[in-house]
C-alpha cells in the first residue's frame, strides 16, 4: 500500500513540478528507465515466487541502472554508443519479457 501511495505521489509531483533533465543526461534516461523496469519486474516475480528480499531489490535496482548507464557511457566514449545502447535494451528487454512470462504463468496458471 505504501508503494502505491509513493508511486501516486511521485507521479503527481512529476506532473506539477515538470522537472527537466539536463541535455547531457538525455541519452542515458531511456536506458535507466529500461534497467529500472527490469528490476521492478524481477521484484514482482520474486514476490510471487515467495523469495522477495527488499535489500536485494534495492541493490538490484540501483546496480541495474548504474551498470546500464556505465555501459552506454563507455560506448559513447568509444564511438559505439548507439550499438551498446541497443545491446543493453535487447538484453534487458529479454529479461523483462522472461519475468513477465513467469508472472503471467504464476497469476493465470498458463
């Protein structure tokens, strides 16, 4: 319940305050969002499997975002930022779809 209220509060604050992202960080924002979604779906799957640990979730969330951002930053420095960004999105997308499939199987027994 607290998480839902925090989510609602975050959305309301985001709409009211209209935050801006510095232009230098714009290439990393989509990657950070996909990495965060991977952690969230992994957490939901772990909760449904009965093995959720809040400390592990927070560490997974932060490390996913940081590692994905570092990989894309290194790609930018090497001149292959677009290719590494695509690679990160593909890998995290596969993980997200795997977690969603496990969640679907758990919820619908199908």
